[in-house]
C-alpha cells in the first residue's frame, strides 16, 4: 500500500477498536455518572486526529516481522494515552476548545451551569477533567495488558509506555519553565523536543510495536529521535509562518503563548538591541498584533534563524533516513512508509 | 508477629524500598527540573502515612503462600498510586496542607512566588501538581512491571491495579456529584464506599498480593468489601463525633465540606422539619460553628442514625470475618492479622 493509503486504512481500524472498547466498557458500568464519564471520554477520543502514534506502533510491529490484526487493538491504547495527556493539557492551558469542540473540563463546566449546581462551575469542570484524564490512562493500560500477546512482551511494553509517559511529563515541566526562566537555551529546547515530541510521538510508538513483535529494536532510536525533533522544528516553523486556515488557530498563537522556539532563541542571539526588544514585546503578549507578528517574522528571517531551523530539520531527517537504511528490518513496506514519513515531516504545511 | 508489630516492621521495609527507588531514579535524570520534580515527589510520598495499602498487598501475598522480600518492592508501588491520587485530590479540594506539610501544588506555587515568575502562581502550582501526580502513576507502574515475578502474574496485577484506579475514579465522580444532586441516597453512598474505599484500600491490595502469589483469590472479596465499607462508616463516625486532636483537622471539617455521609442521610430521613433545617444549614456551610455541630450531633444521635451506622459497620465486620474464616488459606499469621484488622477498623478512634 501507498503511505497515504496506510494512513487512511490503519486509522479506520484503530478507530474501530476504540469504538468496540467503549461499547464493552459502557455495558459494564453500574452508576449513571460513570457512564456519563465514559461517554464523554469516548466522544473526546473519537472526535478526530490522525492517529499517528497508534499507526506508528502498528508499523514498528510490522517492521520487525509482526503480522495479524491484534496489534491494532493494542495500539489503540496510545490514543487513550493521547486523550489522557490532552485532557490534562487543556486544563493547564485553560483551553475551551479541542479540535473544534468543547474540552472535557468545559463540557463539565457547562453541565454544572445548566443544572444550576452549587459551588464554582470552573472548579467542578477542572476537577472532573483531572479525573477523566486519569480514567483514560487506566483504560489505556487495561487495553495493553489485556491484548493477546505473550506476557513477557506485554510487561516490557507496559514498562516502556510508562517510561514514555514519564518523559513526556518531564518535557511538559521543561516546557512550562521555558517561558519563565531566563537561562533557557538551545540545549534545554532540544531536550524538551526529545522528551515531549520525539520520544512520545515517534520513538516510543515504534519501539512499543517492535517489543510486541518480540524484537530488541536497537538502532531504531537513531531514526526516530532525529525525525521526531525535525517534526517539532517544522511544527514551530508552521506556528510562526503558517496561515490561520491551515493551522486551525490564530497565526499569533505561538507568539502570544510565549513559546521559546528555536526560531526565537536563535533570532534573539543574533538580533540587534532594537530587534531584541521587538521580539520581547511580542513574546508572551496575549494582545500581540498581526503587525508585531510581521516584524518578528522579518527578524527571524533576517538573522538567519529561519534558515538555521530549516537546515537543522533537513539534516536531522537525512540522519534519520540513513540510520533506518542501515537497519536490518523484515518488512519493506513498513520501512518505505517510515522513509516517506521522514520527508513528510518537513514537507507538510499543516 | 503480633499485628501491631507487623504494621511497624512492614511499614519500615516498604519505606526502605521507596527510598531506594527514588535514589536510583534521581541518578538517571538529565534536567534540573526533572530532578526537582522527583525530589518533591519523594518528600511527599515519604512524609508519613500508615502504608496500609502496601502492607495489605504483602499480606495478600503471604495469605496465599507467597514468601520472600521482593513483594515489599512490588507493594511499594501502591504508595506511589496513593501519592498520585492524593496530589490530584489536593488540587481538587484546594488544600494547602497534607500531613501537616505543603501540598505539591502549594510547593510549586511558593516556588513561583519566590522566584517572581510571570503569570499566575496558582495556575502554575496546579499545573505542576497535575503533572507530578501523573509522574507518580508512571513510577508506580514501572515499579510493578519491573518487579521480579513471573510475567503472567505481573500482567494480571497491572490489569487489576488499573481497574482499581479506574473504580476509584468513578467513586471520586460519585463523591463530587453527591454534594450536588438531590437524589443521593443510601445506595449511591454504599457504591461510593465500595469503589473509593473498600476496593481501593482493602480488596484491591489484598487481591494484588494474591495474584503475585499465583493464586485466584476467589471469595476474598467477601472479606474485603464489607470490612472496607465498615472502615469508611467508622471514618465518617469519627469525622462527626471525633476530637480535633485525634482527627488532625477541625471537627467541623466534614460538615463544612458538605459530606453526605450515611449518618447525615439517615438522620435527614428520620428528622422533623425543624431538625432537617438545622442539618441543612450546617451541611456545606464553610462557616459552620461548634454550636451547630453540637446540634447536628444531637439530631444524629436522637434519630437513631448513629446507632444505624454503628450496627451496620459491626454487621459488616462480622460478615467479613466469617467469610475469611471460611477461606482455605496458607498462612495463619496473615489470616490472624486480617481478623484483627477487621475488628480494629471499627474500634479505632482515629
């Protein structure tokens, strides 16, 4: 199959597994409030997304000779981990919307308002959001632990999955501090990208699949980590230079959030005193204007910072592809997909 | 060993395992902010507590013939699950103190204030608290998955542990709704106690230990669930009738929080119109006075509601002990401990 076809077909299978899981789950629940929670989680998890992490877990499995459909069920656990982390992220960012619909804490906040409960709707919403995130994590572990693979492999996979979650947490902490401490440089940033994107989105899922295939995927991280970091660099480029239409959020969002991307860090290094002030007055400013954005873009271009990020991303993708080509793997189609994916990471425009 | 001696000796061993785990963990971390998080988790987890869940997991293991020290390491995972849930609970309740020291979100809030970071200290604190709770959960899963037991047993234990966490979550949701919806009766309450206390604190830990001993502990829940519910009923009695000294919190706390305990539910059922108003004006009133408390206590006594709760707790303990005596178990000392524990549940004054 062609890569785009794999993306489409696997996404459908994974979503089928999630639907089946929620059907079973809802049947077993005794209390109306547990069913309500489960239904909210189901809708939130199934409302969209490319399912890239679950797809990569399937491909990691196939890459090392695994076959059959049980891997789709096991891999769907990553989509519940994604819900877990996103629901908690939504609370931290105080976002009301996720994929164009209400976030979990907002859904509960609105239930509170509608029913006219006592107490504070916002607190109620956030509390329910914390619990539903935790529930999604428990569901994910259940799915993986109950999948039909040898126990030795499942134990290793569960260890790896929790290590991924752990490092995503460390990444999130670095991310939060990044906007606050002065001494936040390129090294901190690359560690953040490694933890929060490369391990969580690319390396982790591939290794999980390999583990369930019974393999020790040595060398796979030499593909996955650089490609994952390149993915994040491209994300940051699109975040500053993309269009609102393709981003699905205001073009000023990244600036307003105060995200210290490599683009910003490098531009600040090379900028004149005056230019630095332009960037600093835009960064983390919730009221940042389109005119300010244009001036920041200009400085990022002029200082060579945009080129630096682009070239680093390209270098990382080449490095990743070279490492993958050097690996001894068992499935050419899966390998071709990953080579395509590496290029796609920096070619995509959304 | 005598029960009290078991409590003391096992607690010490479990805390030793936790200390060792954190020592190893801290060594492996690359970023200062990850180490900071890990140290805060270590202090929070080790600052006290009876370790009753971990101790029960060890006893469940011994009850079915398990021996050796590895079970202490595996059981220490439950203390990290306890940190996970308590850290998130502290956020939900907006508590600044836990066991006489600052809660995790409060620790970070104070770091924010001290360092003079931008943004809101309270939001920063809660966000870090959410992440550190999630980290504690990942640590717990790692400990259990990496313990030295056969993989089949570990997979079953991980499934069970996540089921326990799942039902604790449902219990927490029922608990939050309990203060809000009118139609909250004895049935809802007993389901809440079953999920949030009996399964989480008694049944879950015992079954986890039994699973690691390779047993299918059928019938064990007939001891664990009734005794667990009795434990909660006694907790609620102490919460209304205890002394500040023994409770370690104001005697009006449960009333001020609006906790709909069985004591309150039954008293409301039997109370006169006037008495009902006394209870309703005290329940969930953050400014409730000691005089109001005394009047509520009087009504709870007079309506027979205190007797009802006490007798139900006693009945449940007898039921549990009878079920345990009917079980075919392999370790008399562990069995004796559990028989002692059942009585202790309703005899304790704190």
